[in-house]
C-alpha cells in the first residue's frame, strides 16, 4: 500500500518577523513496516538554509533558517510512503508474561534492552505519579501476557476517556487528563506511555498520520485530516509493538509514522525561535492522506 | 589623591588587615595534632618541599608578609580581580582573595599527579566520544542506562557532533584533595566550562610580583605555556583556512567569574562576546562588529551548554544564539568544550569509572576518585539508607539548584524527608564519603595557621595528548575547622607552586612548548558593537555625573556662602539641579518649606541609588558600562574606576549623617576621580572606533548639560542681584569664572558670560566647542555611501544645531520685556531636540537593537 501525505503548516503573524530558526519533524521516518519513498518540503518565504538529518531517535529532522522579513510562513511537506502490505497479525495471548518481562528487562544484558530502558524513565512531559500507577495496575497481572496487558490498557483508555478537542492544549498536564477523562490523541498517547512506564515497561510516543477513509462496513476513524499520535512499547524478544489508544487498535497499515520519541517534546512538528511577530500568531494545519495506486 | 577610606572587601578580609596589635611571634608553622597536614609529616616536621618557602617566610617576618599581602591586595584590586560582582543595585563587588603563602607540591610528586591527570583526561575524552556516539558503555552494560539517560547534562540534540582532531574534551578541570597516604583523591570533574584557569594566571602574576626573589629561587614550574597550548588548540580547531576568528562567549557582567572571562579574553587575544553580539545567518555564525558581520570560527564558551541555543536546547535561554547547534553540526563553527560535555560531570560516573577505564584503557585509573554510592543501585541505596549521617548527598545533575548536604547536619525529620526523596528520585542522587581535607599554612592574624585545602587542576587537549597546568587553583577554608570550601562562601585562594626540591637545581622542564609556537596570528581584533555602545554610554554617564557634581558643588557654595541669596535665586538654583539631573519634579514642585530646607531632596539627588538621575544611579550605570567594556580599558583606568567605587562608598558614609558643614567637600573625591578618568581616556586610549564613540557620548552629554543649565539659570528674567548670583552659578559650574574675571576688565555682565559658555570655541567647555568636536568625531565613523552628495541624517541634525547657534545674536537673545527670555528659550529647546535627534540616529545606525524573541511551537492537532 502506498500513501501520499500532504502536510501544510501555516502561520500568520500580527507583526513582521525579521528572521526565524526552525526545526520541523514532518518527514516520515523508515520503520520495520514503512519506507519513505520521497519527500519534498517547500517553504514560503524562501529559506536562507535548509538541512535534513537523522536525529538521536533516528527520526528525520528538517532545519531551516529564514532571513527574509515576513508576516506569513507556510511549510508544505509532501511525502510518499510505502507500507508493508500485510497488517500485523498478533496473537495477544502468546509471548512473554508481564512478570517475566520485568525480570527480563532487569537482568538481560543485551544492547537492545539497554537502549529500551531509556524509555522507562520520566521524560520532559511525562512524570511518573501514583495516579498513573493506580490507573494502569488493573490491566497488569503477573501471569498475563504482556501484549494482552497492554491491549487491555489501550481498550480501557479508549472506553473510559472522551475524545474532546476543546479540552486540551499542548500544555495540558497528564494529571488533568486523568482527572477529567478527556483529551485528544496526543493526551491519550501520553497517558498510555505514562501508564506503561509506571508499570516498568519501556514505552515510546509515536507521532504520525492516519488514513481516515472509512473501510466498507467500518466506522470512520477519529483524527481525520490531522496529525495523529499513538504509542509503542518494548516487548522482550519481539521488539517495539504499536498500539493506538484513540482507536483501540494495533497500529496497522493505516498508521504512518513520522517520528518516535520519549514524548511530544522530542517530536514536535515545528519548533523554533522567531524574531518579532507580535502577539498570538494564527496557526493553521492541514493534513491530507491519500492512497496512491501501486505501479 | 582621593584617600580610600574603606575598601570594598569582605568583612572577613578587613578583620585580617586591620590587625589587632598582635605580639609578633616569629613566623613558624605548626601543624595541629589530629589534623591531616600537607606541609608537615605526621610527627610534625616540615616536609622537605615546604622547607625553603616556609624558611624564607620566617626570615621575612610577619610585618613584611603583612605588607606583601597588602600589596597583593592592591594589585588584585587594580586589576579588577573580582568574584561575584554586583549583587543587586550597584552592590559591592567582591575582591578576589589570595593568601600570600603558596601551596607547594614537589616536582617528583607532581609528576605522579600529572600522569594520573593525563590518563584521566584521556579517559573522560573517550567517554564523551562514546556517550554521544555509539554508546557502547551503555549497550554493553558498563554503565547502567539510567545513569546516563536520566542525567540532565545528557543532551540528545548533541548526538553525533564531532570536533576535528583527536579530542572532544578540550578543557578538563579536576578537584582533588591529598589523603593521609600522600596520594591524591578526586572529588569531582569539571567538563562543562571549567572556571579557574584565569584566576590561576592572575594569582601567579601577583605572587611573582610580590615575592620576586622567593618566586625565582623556588624554581617554580612556569604556567604560561598552558595558555599557549590552549590558544594553539583552539586555533587548530578552526574549520577555516584563513586565520581564524576565535571568540570567548560569556553570560555577561553579572556572572560570578566575569573577571576571569575578561582576563582570559585579553590574555589570549580573543574578543569577549555575549550572545547578543552573535548571530546565525546563512548557516554560519557571525559576530556583529562596528565594521559589519565577522565570521566566527571557534568559540570558547563560558555559558553552560543547555543555554547555548534556544531553538534546540533550553527554549527559555537568553544567553544563547538561536540556530547555533545547526552551525556546529555543519562543522562551520567549533565550540569548546563541545555542547553536551556537561554529561561528564555526572558523579555516578565515578562509581563505574574503574570498570569503564578497564574497558576503554585496559586498566583501572591511577588517580582514585572519592567512594561514590548511587541511589539508583539497589545495594548502594541500602547502604546509603543505613549510613546517611556519615555521607554527603549530592544531586547527580549540578544545575538543578539542589546543593549537597552532609547527613550529619540534619535533624531526624530532615533525614526522613531526604531519604524519601532519595527513594523516589533514585537516579538523581549520589552519596559520597567525606574526605578529610589536608591542612596547609595560611597567613592570618599575623601568624601562619593551618587551613583545610582543595586543589583544582586544569588539562587542555593538545594535538596528541593533554597538557596539564603545573599546579592549579588552591582554595582554603575560612578558618582551621571549616568543613566547606567554596568560592561562593568567600574562601581565599592560593597560588600553587610545583617546585624542584632543591631550590638551586635549575628547572628546564616545560620551556619547550613555547618555542614550538608557530605563526598563528589571530586577525586584528574587531570590537563587538555592544562593547562600543557601552563605551558610548560610559562617556555619557561619566560626563553626566561630573556635570551634576559640579552643579551641586556650586549650589552648595552659594547657598552656604557669605553673602545671603534671595528666595527667588535660591528657588531657581535648586530647580536647576532637579532639571539638569532629570530628577523632576523634585524642587520644581517643592513647597516653600522644602525650598528653605532643601537638604533632604539634595541628599536624594546625590545618594539615592534607586532614583534615576541621582549622582549615585548615574555612577552605577557608568560602572556597569565600564564592566561591559572592561577589555578595552587600561590598568590605570581600572585603578581610577576602583577609586571611583571607593569614593562612592566614602560618600555614602559621609552623607549618612545628613548634609553637615561644607558638604561640597564630600563631593570632591568623586569629581577628582571623574576628572582623572576623563584625562586617562584622553591620554591613554587608542584612538580607535571605541574612543570615538566614547568621545561622542561625552560631547553629546556635555552639550545637553550646558543647554539645560543655561536654560534654567538664564532664561528667567530677574533683578540685578539675582542675575549676578545666577550668573556666578553658571560661570562656576561651567568652570569659566576665572576667564570671565580676566576678560571682564574690559566688559562685564551676562552677555560676556553667555559668550564664554555658548560661543567661545577656545573654551573646551563651551557649547560650540562640543558641537565642533561632534562633527570631528562623526567624520571618523564608518559610513554608508550616499547618493548625490546628500548629507546623512546625523550630519544634517548637527549642521543645523551648529548653524542655529552661530547665527544667533546674544544681545537679541537677552533683550526682552517678558518674564522669560523667549528667543533664548526657543533656541535652546531647538538645540536640545536636534541633539536628541542626533543621539537617536547614531544609536539606530551603530548599535544593536534586538527585536523581541519568541518561541514558535505548533499545537499538535488541527482544529476542525
């Protein structure tokens, strides 16, 4: 399956911006189940310099510097991504149990385990708390398979939390999300990552896109025409497995990954410093995911 | 000569210098039983390497040593050697403390320490390379992942950055103490932006001047080559082919070690810059200088890495340059120490150092580190919990604002709280055993007493290895029993002498590197525009302070003079003060009572630092501007600036009891110091662009002061008696009374006075003279090409001011039948606005005005 993604970010400023320095995370990375075939980023106004590189997490970072005075900034990223054709068939009941997984993580001196342990630690936007542990605990039983524990947690978040774009901002603390049981995909991903880490399981935050064409007989998936977020957890001897708490599913061939990180902070679509610009710039984001017929 | 009444030194130092009449015993050093001593053996005999120095000091005697100490203090003060300056509004700056007894290390002993340090720096370099590269230490289990990944100094954005050459770690400082068995034990490593090497240089310079023969005969290993090595290493890091531009990045004048930044920058010949002096453009880093942008090739940073780039590191930082990290990644500028190097300051590394060293170097480190327990390790946490009262608890990440605590100092409740923290944030804390600090002799209270000591050593990378500074920075406790030694708590420092055991033996060590210096000239220094702007303001504030003081002095003399003055004249005089110092409303809105008893308001105008326009506030601004442009000021100038600081302290004391008799006397030292400053600027400053701007500032300010004073004193029409009083005030404050009297043999009156003050171009204090000087300096500034022979805006403003003044006719300006001389008032107001305009144009054209900076973050999802 091949997707074409057009991601447009537009800023309108109240006052002139004389120059700016930015870092964008808008290029889909390669993963075990996807390959980015092409990517083109166009900027308005024209940048003084641009630079693509692979960052600490293996994501594709795009840097640009604009030295022209402007009141509007438009970043258009168009990518084509090849997804592996088969959706992951995962038998949730097989594999290592939760208890064994904890023991494995503690005692196994293997490079992939050592690296995964980074993702148990707290991160800029996700601090451990008793509330998280308490919320997560019912899904985890020592003898139950780890995958089924995480699937259960994912389902509970889906069922018990209300999708509400009015509720949260990028700065909504996890405690508030947990208290009001509301949020958007980003909050649910943060929440699930926090729960997994509270239970000692390495978990990553995944940002990306989701194809929202309703399949015949299936409901339209939430998050249409937007960037999306879900999670990945480290399953000993299997590697990283992705779940989507906003849609109560495994991440499959409709989930196109942009970047992995500890949390949103590591994979912010656009961050930077601008000189000038006045107060409250207006931001518009539009995402368009469409299928390309395989040649 | 202004006599410094008090010097701005810490109370403790004063107590030492104002020695109570102590019966002078011979200067013998005796170790105390039960205290670990580094100068004496366990049975109390002086160690051989100390014999020569202690013997020489004994021969000198306490009196002479006292005198040398005073001399050292004077030199430090004249050099402006400070630690933590400006604690708040013009607060006292703290003079660097140097104990006159050097710390002695024998050369054989030093050779062992040096070997250990060489190895340690190599090891830390390999660790740095690994942690931001393949991370095999973590992947292969030699360092627990949590120890690295939860450390605030591990900057993920710096992954993969590599410096040219063999070494990533350029500067490495190590704090250590000597143990009872004679070996050194490391307490901590400094790899972020190690401070102290500049102070070492200053200490050495002072010691070699104060004890020339003792220093010479002790055959002390030289340290200059260390700084040469540093300079050469930085040059070799440059990615450019042509001679590199190397800058030293400082957080600014409020940093506690700012003196060292200015000192090192001028010693190494690098421009000292702040973040605002730099800009990233088109993928390169540039310095904003008066003659445009200059490409920067190498940066020696004294700003912590997390603050260096708000785009990718701490977004709230104002000390960094947006976009810097990208320039670094592209290899177009090299930053030393590299961004991310703070990760090596993690004390958890000390716990794992032996096994890391075995893996990277094939052996355990020769130089031992203090025993360190990590709360992140189960066994260690148990041990810490059981022994917390015998341990020092430290945060793993130094910048968190949490300081170390000694468990023994805590109450039961505090211990419970601390343990709860250690258990909940396990990865963030370590505990260490407290090592007894060895005592060494220090001169205090007229005798030599043992003080606990700590040594900081310095390594710098060379092409193939490291060069260790022979000696280092020794710090001692404030008394024999002090437990904590830190510069922040005002501990004195010592020069550290690595000496050959036999003073006669000539030392050939270490002379080689200097001769290998090849032609590596840095390009001619160009100034960051910020420095120039500060010189301009220094000129303006100095002039403003001087003018205010002259006027105040004049008014005091007239108010308390032999001849009584009328209430009208009194009112005008006092209002002139409020008006020209810009402390309005002040006397302009004052009641009759206040005018009759003006002391309170006058005191405010002189000594209230929080009142903008007061003499004190103006002088404080002048001193801040001087600090920002320190690297351009000569030693003599720094000395005069110190005199000014003294005079300010003296004035505070003098005014504390109100305006007593002859208050004008109290202002004299300040006027003298300001005059000396202005003389020095004129006589000993290179006539470069910096001087030009300082002169511009001075001339603009003087012109504005003349205009304001004339306007206040002469535009009101008064009777003859008052007219004469006010004219005297004008002539005295403008320093032309004598000329007036001399010329007055032919003519008299206000017309002659005004001619002298406004139009006489042979009077260096006349308005016309100021305008001519402005034109002269303006001509020397760099200018953009203008078309069709058009005048630039600033030329235009100045020419109009000049012409208006020259075309004016004094009799016409003075003659009028209204209560105010309207024509004169109009002319002066016009001149004032033209000069303000001129000032604005100059600032806009030549100084850097930063626009508002803000963060750009997209929200994550789109609203539908």
